[in-house]
């Protein structure tokens, strides 16, 4: 028997109708060197074995049937490679048809470019229905097609290859081993990237990959794959595959997951918005968002499952703490050591979306520094009069109306929680003064800051939920006139640094709350509060002083 130049390995699983067309294409090779066909049956339940037997009995090309009971594409490929006798081992998908010069192309590439250990060829689409407009060339690999340039050349590390159209020198498998069986499809599990991992391993061992333009095949693309849901699914599993691969390479999957949440997903989302009216580009960016969600899901599954390798959850807390410290520019910010990855992910995903909205709003603001987090359903009027500092957070369904004389200026690490409203001008006849809030100040949910006469809030101020500021009073003394016709007085409100304003409090016009003061929940403050006082009641009165200070000293 003549030793074959190429052993063609076709792995198959319950696809006898496609396998028949694949074998027909291989048996139609024109002036090909000696080659053999190895069909690896990966535990099929159909008539695959009978079909191969029928072909082998009438074929002049040797056809061998190998049964591999353990399911998995990588497992089947390795079984086929071990069973091969040729100088080269070539892999062809069972739903693909090789060109009539495919085997000759491998021989030509090997003779003209003997320095290359691996050949990779183009995969054309054999579409059951017309190719949809949304399937751009940048995303067509999701349906297992891709056309390369028409020259013999070295492929760059990381360049796209297709495992269903590759040829390897047989000695390569002996030297660096086979495909990783943790990757590659298994039944309905769509984990992939086994050929990408193998090519990276080849590069590490000094082997080069040849772009062989004459190794053409036509891959069957049924109409069921020409729908967006299928492509989304493939991209999702591509992301999961990369997560598995990263873990096998001992890369920090938690750090990479955080990077995808806070950088990659917002970046692709911006690209999607900028290309909203270009269907193919919009779909391309949305596919990459789906891919990143796949990576995140796989990471979560690996580190929280019983077989997840015993991931130390305190490491999650440390990594998130570093991330938040950098975002807030606050090296003293501490994260609870009991924070686990699943809980962190539940917090970080919405923050990533809020960051995306912040990127959208930033160009419209007067000034913006660092990261800006904007919740859903937010309304901002006159954003060109709004300046925000680093790590500004605006909660869901909050409203800011910055129309005023001086606008609104918010310091670093300011948080306005959900349903908060900042409003300055009640009429166009006279614009209100404005609002200034210092650093590290938080305003609780459902609070209202009306700032016709101006409101100034210092740094490190904690304001509870449903707190109301009214920096304007109606005149009402003249009973002979309508109150609405008597005008208003606007003296303004000032809250100095390091104060705590309890939930449900009301702060009226003309009030100054001194440094370090505490306003009890539900208090109505009508007069100035001396520094370090504790006030409560309706109207508010002093009920105590903070330790270390007394009324005389203050």
C-alpha cells in the first residue's frame, strides 16, 4: 500500500446526509497525491457506520471508519490524528465540501513552503437562502465562513483560522500534543476555540502557519443559521470558550471579567449607538456585547460551582476594592471582605450600564471629570450649565434642571440617588441663582432641592431620603392681594461641611446649617443652626450638642 501524503479526518455526529456530500467532494479530487479518508464517528445514532462502509467498499481512495464513543470535537480530532498514516493530517468539517484541488493545494503549499507546519484555507459560504444584509464580513466567522487574501503568506499570531479547514504535519502532534479536550463542542455544548488555542501553542513552539488560498472549501450555511438569534448564541458561546481558555492559561478571569464589565461592554455599546442606522455595524457591536456577557457568565459559573477550583472569594473583594479606589481616587475606600463574586457582579453590571449612559451625556455637560454614572430614565435640562466632578452618580429616574444664573456645580464623588430632583428656576421672568455641592456628598432618594435663592452644600454631607430644600419663600402679608402676586423672597440656603440631614427633613429659605451639625429626621428647619448642634422638631430647636463642643464655645 502506498503511504498517503495526506490523511483527511472528518469528524461527524448524526449528520449522515451532510457526510455523504463531504465524502463525494473528497472522492472528486483532481490529480491528487495519495491520500486517505478517516471518518471519526463521535457516537452517532444514525446510519453513519453503514454509509462509510458502503463508500469504503466501492472507493479507490482508502476510507477508514473509527468509532469514538466519548463525545467532543477535540476528542474526535485527536482520535483521528492518532489513527492517521499520512505525512499531513487535514481536518474537514462534515457539512463542508472541498474544492476539487483541495488535496493538491496542501501538497503545493508543503512543497513550495516547507518551513510551515500548518496550513489554513478559506471557507466560503454555501447559503441555503440569500445572505442577509446584517451579516457583515467582520462577523461572518460566527457562521463558520471567512475569505482570506489570495497569496501564500505567514499568518500573524491571533489571525483568524478555521478548524474545519486546516492541515498539520503529522510530527507536530507527536511533539506538542493534540487539541485541548476541555475546549471544542460536546453534543449541544457549544464551547469552541480549540483550534485557536492550538495555533497559539504552535506559535509558542516556533511553528509557523501558512495562509493557503488554494485550500478552498464550501461550508453549508442553512437558513436556521442565518438568523440573528443563532449568531448571538454563537458569540455568547465564543465568550464562554475564551473564559475557559483564559483559565487554562492561568490568567486572572476575575480581573478580565471586571474589565469587560467596565470597559469592553460600554465601548461596544457606544459603537452600537454611533452606528445605529447601519444595520450590519449595529449588529456587529451588539454581537460583541453578547460575547462579553458569555465570558462573564462562564466566569461566574466556574468560580461559584463546587468544581470551580476553590476560588478564594476574599480575592474578589480585594480586586473590587482596588478598582473602586482607582475610580473614586480614594485610597481609603474599603470593601467588605465577605463580598462574593456573584453579589459583586449584580452590582457591577448595572454600574457598567450607568457608565455607558454617562459617556453619552458627557459631551453635553459644561464640564465633566473622570467617570460619570447615569441611571435609567434620567432627565437633564440645560446640561450645558451642569458641571460634575469625578465619580458622579445620578440615580434612576432623577431630574436635574440646571437653568439658572450660575448653573449647577457638583464636586467629586457626589451621589444623587433615584428620583432626586434639583430645580432652580420656577419661571423664565427671573432665573434662580444656582446650586453648589462639595466633594463626597450624598443626597438620598426622593429628595428635592429647590434653589431659587441658591443652595450651597459643603463636603462630606449626608442627606437622607425625602429631604426638601426650599430656597425661596412667598410673600403673603397683604391679605388684599393674591399671594401669587406678592412675589417671593430668596435668601438662599447653606449647609456647611460634615453635616447629617435626617430623612424627611425640610430646610427653608434663609437657613445656614453650621459645620458638623445634625438635623433629626422629620425636622423643619426655619432658623440658622449653630455649628455642631443637634436639632429636632417642628420647628427645629436645639436638643443637644455633639461631644467636644458646647453652645458658648460654638
